[in-house]
C-alpha cells in the first residue's frame, strides 16, 4: 500500500473500529520476534521486502517516556 492508503484506509479504520475489507496488515507485537522471523508472521504473503504490522506501544520503564524497542534476542 501507499503511504496515503496506510493512513486513510487502514489506520483510520483501525482507530475508528470499522471492519477492514481486506486484512492486509497483521496485528502483532513485533518486539517479541527477531527481525528474520517477521516475514512469516505477515498475513499477506508476497515476495516484497516490506511488511506492515499494527503493533502496540510498550514503555521501556513503567515511569519513563522511552518506548521499548528491543527483542528478546
């Protein structure tokens, strides 16, 4: 999808709770997986080298503002 499609269709519908007509973006906490495992987690299989995921944001420290962006490995 283009940047406009990502915002105007997928993200807007996700935020407003509307049903997506095409599940092109997987909801997944990407930080629980190594980068090389992500292509298998994508719901839309293709030979593209870009994948899109809806990912919840987690704080690194409960009282801090920094986001946790590290995988277990």
